[in-house]
C-alpha cells in the first residue's frame, strides 16, 4: 500500500472496513482484493487456548484491539479508560466501550482474497442466468406434465382401491399405477407429504395449529427472506435465502427443474463445491481446521444467550461453530462443545437438531454454519428454547371440504393444477396464504414418472442451453485461492460499560461511536452491521483533529528520529508537548488539502527541506548549549539503524539480499538458544534465504535473538516508537553472531570476484564504498592494509587470493559504528 502510495484516508478506511468497501482496491495486474487484507491487524494479538474465564479472555483481546486502534489512528491511549474515565484526557469509560462495540460486532474468518472478487462477479452472473431461465424451464416442465395432471383423481382412486384389495404388484396392475401405490404408502408415513390426509383417510379434518414452544426466541429465520441480516462468507449460499416457490435448477437436460422450494431457507449451492485453498495454505487453528470454512460459511446475528439451548432447523449435514465471546482457539480440554457436526437428513422435511450451550448462558454468541464435505445443506431457523421446537416450515395443506376419497381426489387434482399454473406464471408464493402450493408444485416436479415422463423437446433444448452457459461461467471461476485472516462483518453489538473493567459487573450500554470529545463524532448504531465503515468516514473527516496529525508526526519521527510530538502514540496530557505545534498543524493541513493524503508527497516535502539536509555535527557551540537535546532540530541527530535494517544492510553489502517483493514468510533460524514448547522441527536458513527482514516469520515464543538484541519490539501490541539502546550485547552480537561471520565471507568472495586483478588498495576502497558509501581516508586505508597483512600471516602467508583474510577484514568493517549508525 505504501509502495502504491494509497492515500492515507483510504489506507485507514481499508484497515477499519476493507471488507466492506463497495470498490475494493485490486492488486495491480490482478483482481485479488488488497483492501480486505488490511483488516487482519485485528487478529495479530494474543489468543489463548482453553481460557477458564472465556468472557474475561475476550475482554483482554478486545482491549488489545482498542489499544492498537486508539494509538495508531488517534495517537491516544484510549484503553486507559477501560476501568474508569481517563484521568488526564477527555476520554470517558463510555468512549472506550463505545469503540469496543465495533470490535465485538465483527468476527474472524480466513478470506479467499485472491478469488473473492472473481467469485462475487461470477456468482452474480450465475444468479442472473438462473433467474432468466427459471420461468422458461418451469413452463416447459408444467407443459410436459399437463396431461398427467388431468388424470390425478382417477389415479389416486385406482391406487387406493388397489391398496385396499391388496393388489400392489406392478406385473398385475401395471408400472404407472404401481408408482401411485408407492406414493400413497410413502404419504401414509410422512405427515408433510401432500397426500398424507388422503392416504390416512382424514379428508375434511382440519390440521391442529403448530407453534414454537414458550418461551422461545428466534435468533435467525431464513424461511422469510429479509427477516434476518444476511451474513455469508463467499458465494456458497448464494446472494441470499431462497423463498417458498423458488425454483432450483438444474440437474441434467431431462430434469431441468430439480426442485421447487416448499419453504424458505439458506441453501448451499453445489455449484460452489469446487472452491479450494491453494497448496500450502495455512488453515484455521485447533478444531476449526477440520472444516474448510473459508468462502463457504453462513453466520447468524450476535445475541446474548438466555438458556443457551439452541435448536437448528436444517436439512443435510453441517459443521457448526458457536462463537461464544468470539473465542477462536478451540483446542485443549475446555470449550470443545462449541464445535459440533449435525445431520438433518435428506428427506423432504428438515429436522430440528439441538446444541446445548447452557454452560454459556448470559454470554454473547453467534453461530457459524460451515460445510460437511460436499453434502447438501439447508438452514431454516435458529431458535433458543428449553424444549425442542415442534414447528415445521411446510405450510398446511389446502383446506378440503370433501368428506370422501372421491371428492378429495377431485379437489386435490384441482389444487395441483392451480399450483402448476402458478409455477408456470411465476406467482407460486403469492399471495402468502397460498404458499402451501409450493409444496404441491415441488411434489409434481420431483415425481415425473407419475405424470407420464419428463421434459418435452422444447424443455430439453432450454436445459441444454442453460447447462452450457453455466459450464462457461464455471470455466471462468477462480476456484483456487490463498487465504488471509480478516474481519467478517456481523450484526451491531453495543457493549456495556464494565464497572471497574470487570466482565462480571456490566453497567449501562454504550452505543458505538467515536469519543464524544471529537467534533466529528456522531452515533453509529446500524443493527445489521458493525458500523466500521461509518466509523472510518468520521475518522477521515478533515474536521477530525488527530488522524492527519498522528500520521504526519509518525512520518516525521521516522525521517528525523524524533517526532514533533515525541510520544507518537500519545498526543494526550501525559504525552510530550509538540516542539513545533504550528508546524505540525501546517503539515497536517498540507497533507490533506494539498497532498491529497499522499504519504509519498509528504515524505518528498520533508526530505527536500534544509532541515533534513543538515549534518549531525554543528560548528556552533552556542546552539548545543542552548538546545542540548536538539529539540529544536538545529542539527540532524545521530541515529542507529533499526534491527531489520541492520540485517538488510548486511545482506545488501554482501550481495546476498533478494529484493523480491511479497511471497511466503521465511521461517526463523533456530539457534541453540531459541527453545520452548512447540519448537518447530525445521529451522529456517541462517541468512533467511536472502529475504528482507520484513518477510521473516514471527512466532512469539521463537523470536530472532539478533533482532531482539537491536531492540526489535516483541509482537504483542503496537509499538509506535521503539527503544533505542546502546549496550555491550550489541557489539558482541556484531562480533560473534554466525550471520555476520557468514556474510563477511560472502562479501569477501563477492569483492574478489568483482575486483579480480585489482590492487589491495583498490579492493579496500571498494569495501569502503560498498559498506559506508564513501572512499576511505588515507589513515583508514593504511590501517586496513596493515591489518590485512597481519591476517595473512596468521593464515600462514599466501598471496591474498583466498577469502580468509579478506573475510576477517570484512567482518571488522561490519563491526564499525559507521555500519549501523547514520550520522
């Protein structure tokens, strides 16, 4: 993002809402979504296995997120207000918990960032294709069954008579009538079959009312599209839940309409079963790794559990993850109940399955439904109740007035005709009180043999065309993708103010918003989303007093070694006062209004100043006396390179540095001093394969000792300003670390190759130019040549063509202060 000079207002928006942007930023030359990657920062903190106090653990994780957010974008220590109002800054405890709500309203996922935009576009194309073909294919199916529909009454009466007479053998009564006999047998045992009342002989008997048990709470209802916020990761569940009467396409050219939805549901589309992760991609941790959830998952709204006894109305198989208190690290002896597999069967009617989370009553949770292999899956409802609900999504059959089999058969035939007319006209689910006709239409579609065969030639032709166009879309889908950690937007959660910061003592709700001290602060309380996008808009509003100043100050800090506000993460009362407040205001205004939030323009503006061009030495003793700490920048400070840059400079000088951008992280080199539980079996190479330090993998319990020696911060929380120490251990590291010894030899070998035939004096000059960017002084050259001679003698003489003595000299040059300090 910095290389591409992404404007900082967009840079900030991507970190807070990169998963929600309507026009995400693609990686140049690809359609990979770069914006969504920025949201992964929220999961770079510590996560614990099997915490005893799962809610307390969540509060610690949220605190880390709020702390990072406040310091990074506002330059404020907002987390100080976790337990009480900030003692020195106008930040209240309510403000802390208002920001916590944004974090609680979003959850974790591994996002298929390389394929998600391609899949989204192809998913929309697929949906449009099916919408266009569905009514045509429905008409063709109805037309092919029209003759058989007119014979329903006679077939029902004949099959009933055959059953009563015990004549059910196909050889005796014929295959068509035998098929009707089997339908009645199945209907007798299936209370949701359209012919159930006919099969059991209760023609005019009204159905008993059905309802949810009391007390009961509906957490998610996908039987009515629009009732529950749609939160699906990827295209596997389509653009939204299906409604009763929606048509499912397409099995083959003969069965062009395979099903009519008799009820509304969130349904996995088997078209997307082919998505997969790229080889070597890292899975989720712990038990979540058992399910390929990425791009295939549906989540419910977040609620506070009452009894904790959840019931899922599903058809098919699913793996469920109950995200209680956003807990992720499902490994170890505790909380295993949060992940379970369920089987709702594959019959006509969905089934209730129960998930007992009563141990977590009073905790916040949402439920994520993932795949169980390539099995079909429909999710209808999530209900919390003490008892298993008895409600069924299938609408009641038509209200017959017939009191005989003959009368019921004629009425049923009429109703089937009306249902098929509605199917052909596209009005199957309207009006709502006639939605039961969808179940009858589905029965007709599923049983072509009862009506004299399958599709006609016109229907087959349409089906072949639809299948061909679907295959073309499939050929353009990017099925394989790597994944990255990312936020997944949920429903709005407003956090309670926790008295003294204790989860056991919740106070009043604190609606999501920026701290009220900000003039741009407005309430942000959408129920169907986290509100992170609205938060980003308020932050980048030019009226916000801190965002532009904070980033301008950070850039100044990196260029000049000290920020205009030295405490770059704390602009508050306990932070240091700005040395040049008017300059900071001026630069912030230019950054927004003249530079268009461009970081590169800001850097260019600063490095072209006379201040930046100054030397670290001053010839005027009075300035040192007047400004001994150099707060007024009468000279440039002497600065030691950061740990990563020292290592990169070493590899660059030796010629080993690989400048390739991106790619997989390089495993840390494990020395004998890097020990601990979970130590990787395989160590990375000593030189990290020449990759820049930026691309070194970080494992908190196996950190590079060289990086730590030179003050690389431990990756537990944000560090805007590193410690800069000057201790004996650093000199010892330069002298003894195997990497410096190795690269000194590589540098010497490079020098001998590139200066073949040159005099020793010229080779020394080459080394100084490579390491220090200057020619050596005469005394330096003489000292090096004298040292070289001594090293050769220690080696036993020689003509100096070998790299041994030169390698030792190179190592000595790498140990000089000039190599790791900028003067």
